[in-house]
C-alpha cells in the first residue's frame, strides 16, 4: 500500500513594473495563452488567475497589472488589483526585467513588497537578453540587501529557461492543503474576457504608440452555432482620430487586427470563429465607472500615499 501524497496548493502573485514579463510567464507556465502580451506598457489591467495542476498539488498564479503611479480611474483600479493580490496570496513573486537599469519604478515596487511582508521570490527575467551573466550579480546583491527573499531565480519567461526550478521551489513553500480549483480549470477568466483581451493584444501590436492607453475591448455578443462561434467585440477609443488609426485606410488595419485575433481565439476554442469588430468613440472612458465595470477591473478605490 502506497502512502497518500500530501498535496500543496496556494496562490502566487506576479508583481513588477510594466513589461517585466509577468503575462508571458503566466502563459508559459499554464501552457495556454490566457493573458494578453505586448511590449506596450499597462497591457494587463486586472488580476488574471492561471491554474497549474500537478501531481504534487496546484499552483494558482495571479498575474497583476504593472506597478505605476495612477492617474485615471482605470489606473487606480489597476493598482488596487496589485494591492489586493499582495494581501491575499501565499507567495509573492517580484519580477524584475534584468536587462534594464535600476530606476525609481523598481524602488517603488520594492517598497510595496516590503509593506506586504509576504514570503517573496525574486525573479530576474529576460536573461536571454544578457550577454554577460556576471552582470546579474550587482542586481542580486542590491535586492538581497534590501529584503530577505526566499529564493532568487534568473529565468527567461519567453524561452522557459529555469521555469521548472521556479515551480519546484514554489511547491516547497506552498502550504499543504486541497486544490483551490477543479483539476480541469485553466483560469478564472471567462472565454468572453479572454477573447476580448486577444483582440486588444492585436490592437496594441498593429497600432502606434498613442493607441494602447486609450483602447478598451468589450465582447458584446457570443453565440454558439453548430459549425462556429460568432463573436462581436467593440473596440473603444476616446477620439475620432484614434478610431481612424485603428480602422486604417479602407478598413485594412481593422481587418489585419481581426484576422490575427481570430487565429488565436480559434486555437483557444478549437473551433471555427466568426469574429466581427466594431470601433466606437467614447470620450473619457478611462474615467467612466460603467465602462470600467464592463471591463472587469476591480471596483475598489485606491489612494496613493
């Protein structure tokens, strides 16, 4: 008779500056694209949970928006999502883009980590971009002097380097207990929400620097048909000039966005998708509580100290 394996389960939050690679790592670890990925800042706007099921237990990763000083109500809700994650999880993973220089933003994140006082790992991401690995040592020394990290792990989220080491170490620190989600659960996000994020990802990819901050995507219609799924998404912008950028000459830019997004959504659903996109102007939507509620951002207040 074999001994019953004690399962370890818990919540692990990814916290860091914009573009640290948090969403890329989430997608890599769960093996599916559930979070939008872009080189534009503030791509992630709310908490996204990804569930990794293992024989030894279950790790629920919590992707959070990049830490920044908030201005609009949207940004305040984004920062509230970060603060809530820091309070509610078992382990915090501070992700640092090791290919960039230290700045005030990194210090601000570190202050949040210190205040949360949770067991914390330091991940030095994007080591694939660093030619001399010895350049990591000063970064590690700085962080070790600032806070008592349980583990320090250099990795590459995009290539998957050292992700197994990360998972193994997390299992060592997570509490013994039952799984938090059913074993077939991949994420807490609805398919409608993921589809909308896939559309927004393509908008970020195919448009200019001005667009990312003023764009929101809401899935307004989802109809399951015998041969396909019909999805209607509305892309919100704040000005007519931004609408013209997304549509493009003779509608070519919007067509390009739709083709790329449909490809990802079809892969997710494993089914043919009829994706239809509409672009609407809604001034000041980033301060519109109704739109923010539709986007699923946390409906809580945030006060910056």
